C-alpha cells in the first residue's frame, strides 16, 4: 500500500471533471494523449470496494470525458477503459483508479485483442 495515498492528496488544480463521489484528472504518465484517470473521492483500494453511487458516477464521467476527448480530437477512434486491480494485475497506487485511454488508428502495429495484450501472446486469437 502507498502511504500516504497520492490520490487522497490530489491537488484540486489537477481535477478536470467531477461527478458527485468521483473526480477525473489526466494521468501523470500517459500512454496516449488524453489518458485520464477516474477515481472515487473516498479511499477505496479496489474497484470491488466501490458502491453503486461511485460506479454510476465513474461511468458517467467516462462517457462524458470520452465524448469530450473525441470532439476535441477527431483522430481518436476508440478507447481502452479499465483498472489494474491488485499487485498481480500491475496496480501501483492502491486507490482505485479507472483508466480512460484514447486510441488512434495506427498507434499500435497490432491493436487486435486490446487489453488481452497485458499477457504476452494472448492478444491475438482466432476471430
């Protein structure tokens, strides 16, 4: 666990959007331009700890921000959306955070399989 939690001490100036119990801000180490994190305001280590209100707010933020990003940058052709949950899944800050990652055609030589690519050799599978 991270102590103290950097997301619990997030400067207000980093927040780009909010919806009730959740806020959004740009990732400090983006994998693509516009990479955004959505977190609950309260400390919750896992997505499994989110309540229904937090889940609904996170979903509304993801949909709103995806639309805003795509309107501002028509080269965005899709998104990856998800969480690294737990040490084995690569979570490095143990405050639930959902990644909204804009994708553009050609940003990866073979994007087929999307998030399945987190395990080498598993992204490419028969259609």
